[in-house]
C-alpha cells in the first residue's frame, strides 16, 4: 500500500492544532480515548486519534498509547532504519515514557482523505517536545486502518523529507 498515491479528497485542506486533554471513554471494559462509532467521517477519526495520542503521551500511559498503533504497523523514513515495526515502537515508547524523555506532542493536521471505509490517510506536522523543552518537528504521512475489533489504529507512517513535505503542502509553523 502506498499512501502517496492519489486519493479522493473528502475534506478541504485545513490546519488544526491538537494538544488538548480528552476524557477517556469506556467501552467493552477497555479504556478508549475516543469513541469508535459507525459511520465516523475521516475528520472525526483523525481528530480523535490525534487527541488520544496527545492525552496518552501526557499521561505516560504506554498501553493506551500503543493501543492507537496496529500490531502490523510499519514506519518509514527514519534514519538508519529501512522501517520500524510495532515492537521497536513499543520499546521506544516504554523507554521514553519511563525516563520522562518526552514532555508533550501536538499535531498540526493538514489534509485528510479516505481510501475506503476502513482506511483514512492524513498529513500533519508533529511537534514533539523533549524533557529539555526542545521542540522537534516532523512532517508525517499517516494511514489509519479500522481493524477487526473496530478500532482505528496507525497501520503505516512515513516521516517525510523536506521535499516530500513541501510537495504535500506542509509548511513549518516556526
């Protein structure tokens, strides 16, 4: 699956910042940080995922944070790695959360599009603030898939090069 191929744009291009706190929603005895409802539009899916990502990081809740990530995830575009899988991501999150290496995350969502009823793609600039207050900016392209349990999770992510980010219309806000 290539998330850079042409897709039908379902929402207009917009910028929205997410670094707010959300309240957990309980479902099937598992904590969920956004409700999973039938017929959610792509904007609701992406917005819910972004808010949940910010909240789970702020709470240093490794398991809830990793519940936003598919066990089949692949992350591309990282230096020294062809790709990163779920186990690598989980170990990194566990270490970063336990050592307090990451203070916060926020997203400037840019464009969303749907490939099907079970796949939503978006581009964003992710700002990760480390324990020293230094903000790290990453332009990303993300695919969220609705998995068998009905939960939307990251199935693929690509950290974009500067040229790819510009081509996608992502402009740094700093």
